[in-house]
C-alpha cells in the first residue's frame, strides 16, 4: 500500500494543488503475482469544511480498507468552497473534481477509465460536493455516496450576516453559491441535475446516502432522499445513531465500500501488513 502526496499545477484552480493518493500497488507473493494486474477501481473522496486532503487518512481506517479491496483512493483539498465553480475568481473547483483531477490521476496511476469503476464520495461539505459533481459529471462517475451531506442550498436566500461563524453568514454563501435567489433550479441544485439527466435520457449514477439520526442535517438528507426515490434513482439510503463526527463517518465509509462493486481483491503481503 503506497500513500502518496502529489503536488501539481491545476489549470482549473490556477495554482499548485495537493492531494493524497492511496495506491494498493505493492503486494507480493505467489497469490499476488498469480494474475495480471488490472487497472484499479478508484474512489475520489472529498473532505468536509475546515478540512483538507489529509482528513480521511487521519480520521478513518480508509487506508486499511482500500488495501483490502485493491481500491485506489484519491483525496483532494476543496478549501471551504463546497467544490463549486467560482466564475468571478476563475477558480473552478467543480470542474477540477469532475474532470481535471480524474484526467490527471489516470495519467499518473494505473486507474481504470471505465465509468462503472469510478466512484465519488464525501462527508458534509464533501458529501454535497460528491453528489453535485457526481451528477454534474455523470458520464465519469458510476457511483456516488454522500455521508452527512451538507445539503444547505435550499433556503440560503433567507440567510443574513448575524451568525457568529463566517460559514453560516450570507456573505459567505454568496461568495460560494452566487446569487442566492437563483441557486434552486441551477446546476448547484442536485434535484435540478437529476431532472436534467432524466430529461436527456442519460444514465444517473447509483447513489448511497447516510446520515446520523442526531445530525442537524438529517432533514435535508431526507428531503433529497424522497426526491430521488420519487424520480426512480437507484438509491440506498441509511440512517443510524450518530452525530456529525468521525465516529459516524468511519463506520459508514466501510459500509459504502461494501456497497460499491469492488469484487474480489488479490491476496498477498504488502506494506500494510503487520506481523
């Protein structure tokens, strides 16, 4: 198991950016060498607000589980930008996630180029980013998963600047989402993206959503759940005891890996084995 920190110049973000990659490429032994190595199925995994590209490795056991499943995991940074394009600044976080990062990592690592082998998931802000960009770039991603997704886009037009934390103020929302009166129905609205895909008779990725029953975001997740099911989306929706924390996310990222079509991993000894 190789954990690699990569720096490269992003055209979408106009600067050098960093991501972590988990690449299960170091297995050895008779079983590991028995067959030809196939390109890795790949999970693009997004962090939440205030986080960065190290969060998932530090907060969960994703390294061990990726290794056990021969799964490559790519973990970028999204700043606090909800993985959306900012037309005013020219920083295109959505296009970075949905196109540029996928293209670059496929050049760098032996990753499958098949849609059915390419997955996107995230927690909180990253859950929204995974759902939005998974649907926006549905030709790339075959599976989408959102954990405790921050589906806050509806109702932002009623926000103000009285909140003590900047990420709950109207000024911040306007910087991220643009004209708050136009968010619902735009390509920042997952419901609108599902409608576009249906109207165009395009395949909608399979989806998994989960949220803790004590999480303040649970009602927004239930609302999107109901819409997706009403519109025939292949959705697995799960709630369980928990709040907005790493205990919940560590538990449910494993369930998401069990849901993904990962198949049987090759056996062998590698850098993650402990004797």
